C-alpha cells in the first residue's frame, strides 16, 4: 500500500465533495440551533432537518465519489494511473467514512446535549436516541457498501430507499421492545442489556460489512 | 534481440456477445503502431487488457517488460493512457487535474505542462465541463504527456476532432517519436492518421488480428491492377489476388502480395496489364475486411 497515493486519492475526493458536505453540516447545526432557540415549539421541525442533513451528508458523497465516478466515466482516467484497487477502495472507504463520520459525530454529540439535555426530552430517552443515531450509521454503511460493490446508480438508489424504510421499521420495532419501551420516558437513562446489546450488534454489523466489502472489492479484476 | 514495448501472445477474452481471440501483438520500443479496425472489432478491449484495466482469460501480456496485470502498477508509472471514453471530473478545473496527476508522478514536468497548456490553447482555471470535445482530448493528452511516459497508449484520440485539433494531436505524437526510447500504440478510424505516423499497422476484425506488418511493406505489397482479358479467359482469386472486379472488358484485381512474379503470372493467364495503382491504407483496410468476410462466408 502506497500511503502517499492513498492520501492523494482521499484529498482528491475530499476536494470534490467538501462544499456540499460543509453545507449539510451547517444545515444540521442550524437544526440544532433551532431546537435551542425555539425549544419544543419547533422540536419536530428541527429533528426532521437534523435527520435530513445527516442522511444527505451521507448519500451525496457516496453518489458523487463512487457512483458518479463510474457513470461519468472517470474510472478509466483514475485506473490508468499507478493505483492499486486496494488503494482505490481504501481511499473511497476512508473519505466517505471520515466525511460522514465527522458530520454524524459532531451533530450527534450536539443533538444529544440539546435533545436529551436539561430542558430537552427525559433522560430515559437517551439509550433509544443513541440506538437511532447508530442505526443511521448502519444504514449509511450499508449504502456505502452497496455503492462500492455495484458502482451503479440503480442498486444504490434501491438500497437507499430500502434502508430508509427498513431503518424506520427497525426503530419502531426497537421502540416497541418492552426493555426499551419501559424506560423510555423515565427521568434517568437506563442502559439495560437490550439497549447495549442492540448498539453492540449494530457496531459489529458496521465492522463486518466494511471488512467484507473491502475484501470483495479488492478481488475485482476488471476496473472499467 | 528486439526490445519490445508491448508483447502480447494468445490473448483471449470472452464476453457474452463478443470474443477476443488469440491476439498476438508486438510493438518494438521506439516505434508507433497503428491499430485499425471497425467499431466493436476489439481495439478498446485489447488496449484495456494491455493497460491492466480488464484481465485476459488467457494469454500473456508484457508491457515495458512488466507482466500485466500482475505488475501493472510498475508499468503504469511509464505509460500515458488516453481513451476516447475517458472523462475528467466535470466540476473541476484543468489545474485540479494537473495538481492531482503531479501528486502521483515524480516525473511530472511543470515546464512541459505549462508549455503544453499554451500549445493546446488551454486555460488552467477552465472547468472541464466547459471544454469542447477537442479541448477535453487535449487536456487528457496534456496529463499523459507532462510526465514524459516511455509508452503512450491512445485509444481513438483523434475521433470526433476538427482538422486543426487533429493535427495538433498528431504533431505531439510525432514529437514523442523523436525520442527513440518512446513508443506509441494508438487506434483510430482515421487511416490517414495511422498512415502518417505509424511504423507498424495491425488490422483487427471481429476480435482477431487479421494482419500485422510494418507500414512500408503494407503499402508496398498492396496494389490495384487494371487488366484486360481476352475473350474466354477468366481469373480467380488466390495466389496473391484477394479481390476481382470484372466488367465486360476490364478486370480490376486487388493484390496483397504485389511482385514481378505476380505480374508474370497474370500475363501467363493471358491478361494485359493496363495500369497499376498504389492503394491508400483505407482502401487496403476495406479490401482486407472484404476478403476476410468472404473467406468467413
């Protein structure tokens, strides 16, 4: 692995997506600001903007750096350079995870402080709220993996729609689980086995998906 | 021993609707090979295999003495590749691409890059999406040339270009060939371009190389011979005659192995040779394709 080339590939993709990503981050931050200023009055609106900003901050870079690279026929240019498929794949994973990860992390921390803070939702909501945040990350990783493997628009769009619906169903199902439901409105955050187990399982799924995708991708023999 | 920039032996690649079969290709170092064939003949597939962009099912490929695809990264450090379907990032400037390629290649030459920018009439700050087709090809060529690769692989670089842009590209290719250590493999529909610049020519049809020779012997061995045959005399194809067009009094024979012996043989068949014409590469190519298709039929 040539680290210098990996760095150049990551920087190249970052330069291509940095403006929209910063705009989405600003939108997410604005949502949190709305929640601070207007409190419960605009709570739903700020939450919707927040989730939308998070999702779009993930989807746009994936489509721009992976799917569009093939559909816009940039791949013959990139792969004609002395770049291994391993460096190419690592660069895509790094830039996308770093971009989404930083947006997700900063907005998640801010939202946790605001939504589950002194004047926000009851503290008992905290575990469930964390499950929602990690679920968003899992959905993002599935989308990233589908895009990396297929590099085409159709499956990537289908994946994003299915993940969107699937994530909502999953969250509803989790909210309906007794160990979660029973503590959700309480004044204290209770991290029981169910909530911790779900988060640990989701993190394991993230790790597994990324490892499997990189493994499969680096075995590709045709690049255009 | 002849130093080869590209050496392919028995390359096969199967697709559901197309097969590349038994491709043998040798490009001597310091020379240019023109790769000629109709659309869908397998030119791009062959070039992509040579570049390691797709893997052959069987057969061996060596580029600059590196086996492909195994050591494609080492080979690509010395190859400049431009293909007709290659696109740069539309939302970015030419300068962005120059900086990116420069960061990959130590051999990038800033002075040469600036010189090419001015010769190609390109502006560093220009966004790629605003470029014409000709400017786009020139930008791709600039990115390939500014690192002085030992081998240029150009897939249809002049297709769709106006005569001025085409000449600019051809002129750059000639400059590359002034250096004896540098080689070019390029495909083109424009046989005039190929004829002008190639030391060797390969014809490809339906996934097979049907002819591969040095340009001079190609042009020297093909002739169109106008004959008059006495009544009752007939000629047939074979023995060097690949095509015959017969009218009432005149017969036009096309040969791919012109020699004094052939003329003697024609005369022995009672033919009176009226005229002998040299053929252009395009005419040779069309005649070769026709004879190949007749053979296949």
